[in-house]
C-alpha cells in the first residue's frame, strides 16, 4: 500500500476570501415596504385634513346639521370662551363694588317727574308715594340699613347696585267697581336670578297683605309694571320689584290715615327677602 501524504490543513479548510467592505444593496429595491407605509400615511394625512376642513366649513355654514356638541367643542378650541371672560369680569366687579350690595333702593313713584294720578280733592299720587317711601326709608335706616331714596327717573338708577330695589306706586283715584281694592306686585322679567326675583315678589305680596289686610289684586297687573323702566336701567344683579300699594278710591282711608301701616307692610316684605324668611305662596282670589 503506497504511503499517501496527508492533506495540508489549508487544503482541508480553505481560507475564505475576506471582503473589506460589506456588500451594498441596491437602493431601488431596499425599503419597498416602507414606501407602501409612507403612501398610506400620506393618504391618511390628506383625508384627516380634508375632514377637518369640511367640518370647519360645515360649522360656519347656515343650516348646519352637524352635531351641536361637536360645534361647541370646535368653537371652544378655536375661539376664547366668553363665559370665562364674563365670570372674570363679574368677579372683578364684585370685588370693586362689594360695598354697594348692602344698600336698599326705594323709588318714590313719579317723584321728580310728574304728579301721577290726581284725585278730585286735589290729592296727588306723587305726594302719597313720597310719604310712604320716606317712612319706608326711615324704618329701614332705624334697623341699620343704608337706604337710598330715589326719584322716578333718578340718574343713579343707571347701573344701580343694591341688595334690593322697590318702587312704590298707587292705583287710580277713580271708582271702577267694588272689586277695585287691594295691591299688586311685579318683578323684573329680565333678572339674572329668576328664583330670587320671584321670591322678592312673594315676600312683598305675602307680608304686605298680612300687615295691611288688603287683598292681592292680580288681575290688574299691567305692562307698565312688568316692563317698568327702572328694571332695564339698574345693574342686572340687583333684585327689583314694583308695588302698587292700593287704589286711591276704595283704599283711600288706609293710604291716607294709616300710612305708617302701609310703609310697615313694604318694610316687612323687604326684610322677608333679605332675611330669607319662610313663607307660603300668595293665594290669589
């Protein structure tokens, strides 16, 4: 057997060629999948932009049928909230004008303007209104309240701030019928706080009726009362009401001979409101 020469290690394990640089991939084939993702991402962006533009266009288009809650959210994002500005302004005003909210305003109907109703004996409504209003002012002042006695068209009524404002008037001197007796009360329809505005009306009506014994004459409440001019002049936060304290015909003896009782009834109504006294609803005839 012939002797064979063992193979050289280099023959058994040939040395692989060493590449100094890694192979370069063709840029045209690398990343084809990312190209697909980029296409869908771009398409999504375009569709989202189109949706946003269409939404904004629809919101400011008359007759829009877009959900109102969506409109509200979009407007809230794109525009400042006026409610926040109003709250800030109100807070600022309250801090500056807090001293005024302890006042009570009493308007003597027709005072400084005209005579109001005139009776056959020459008695005028304005003189009786002023007498009642002056007594109301004194009674409240005696209890420690700051009370402003105001004329019918007093310049101070513009933006007037107070815990409560009551305007005092009387009804006609003429005989109408046997049912033309009693009083009535109306409050500002535009009051910001409708609950307290109604409560002021109830307090005045309940307490005035209890003190004077006069019936509530609801059927003769007029637009002159419900749309009383001062309601639109005072600060909207001021609780206000107008009272026709009696008819200057059948109720004339009470008004002229027991004027203090009339004033006491109005004061009792104001204190009922300020002190949050419990009361029962007025029973209208």
